C-alpha cells in the first residue's frame, strides 16, 4: 500500500513542482521546493547545523547544563545537541516543554551515541520533570508502564519506526524529509509516505470524526503558515516516549522559513484537557537539503513493513498490514 502511494506522490511532486510554487503570491512562505529537495532533519549531511538550530537551544545555559547532565562532555555539547535534534523535539523558548529523558536513563540515538561513545538506547521518560508534572495521573501510569518495557529492552521503538501513522504532533519527530504541495485552497504535507491535508481559509467542521491526522485548517500569517488541528483519534502518541492523549487533543503549528531559505522553523503548542493540566509546546527545525534518502534524489518506492517483523521477540508493535489489496 505504501509502495503504490509513494509512486503517486513522486509523480505529484514532479508535476506540481515549480508550476504550483510560481502560482503562489510571493508574500507567503514558499514551503514547496523542487522535487529533488526537502526539509530534512539530517544535520551532519546538510551543511552547517547553525543555519537552523535556534541559538537559545545550541548555546543557551539550560540546554548546555542539561546536555552535560545527560552525559555529554563539555567539548562535545554542541555536537550532542545537534545530534539530539535529529529525532527529538527541542524545548520552546519559554513555557512548559515536551516530555523528555533524565540523567538516570539518558536517551541516545545513533548519532548521539557515536558522538559521545555510548550505545544507543530506547527512550525512558523522566517522570520528575515539569513536563511530567503537567500530566494527569492516568497518563503518568501509562508512561510508567512504557518505561518498564523500555528498560527491559521491549517495545522501545517509536510508532513511526513500526510503520504506523503517527498523528499530530508526532508527525514532526520523524527525521525523514518533509515535502509540501501548496495550492490556493490546500497545503499537502508528505513525510515518509505519511500524508496530511491542510484546508486553507476555512473553519473547522462542527463535529469532525476522529482520524489519524484529524482535521487541519490553516492560513498564512505573513511569512508563517499557521495550522490548527482537531479531530484526532486516540490511537497515536504525542511523542517518541509514547505519551498518550485523548480525542480532545488540539494542536496548533507554525511553519516559518528562516535563514534566507536554508531552514524551516516549526513550532507547535499542544492542548488536551483530558491529558495535560496546561498546554505545552515544542519546536522542530529542519534544513533545506537535497533528498538524501535515495540515490536519484527523488522519493522512491519504500515498503516500510517489509522485513520489519519482531524477529527477536522484543514485544514490538506489529507492523500494519492490509487484509485485502487496495485494487
């Protein structure tokens, strides 16, 4: 199913390309790039990381102290933070941030592990942080259960690694290249064959039925695309730590091109009165870069579930499968 879809997406990007981009007024952010480029999270391959990582994150006192507290040598703090941003939210400039790890069980993705000479780890949520204190008891209980599994090396992979739809905002934690198709009435976002539709300059439906990516409506606020999403089902998590949510989840995202077109700053706020006491926020900056996941530089067929079985019986989520062919 994903293979067939990805072929169609490639054709759509190639056909729309510069034609649709040229049709947009110059005052709106040109999020849509040529078919061979995307907004990627690969810092080591896209040039100087400083082009998109906010200075208050890379050089801020709190970020530096936290990185050292999680095991980063002082000489490698910047590289550590750059590597962490590959597939982890970064905190907002102010206010409550996302669930994260703590000094007792630091999270190391492959890039971070290589930088500081550690083995990669699964995510274990820090349940003593401000973000954790913002969780209602049922959500804390769910994370305690997931933490126990992760510490036992079971079920520690993210939902996107298991080929599932990720929902919003976890859509942004995926490090694959992000693509946009912009038209006067709609913006389409494509990330690793996951697709979202944003309907421009219209109100929300009165009672949208819950779905994987909910109902997204948006508008341009100067140089920023603002997207408001409701109607999300409760079958996803808001992050890689498997923080749950209810169908009351409401996410507002802001997409803004920065640094002369070299970076894409994505900030979002999350509100769910059934899960969180207060809204919280996070950021997900990206690079403008050639598509680095294929030889041709364009999106190609990719069957995520193929060969992704739980071969060593680690309790992973089963990959999604279709009982019947699409056509």
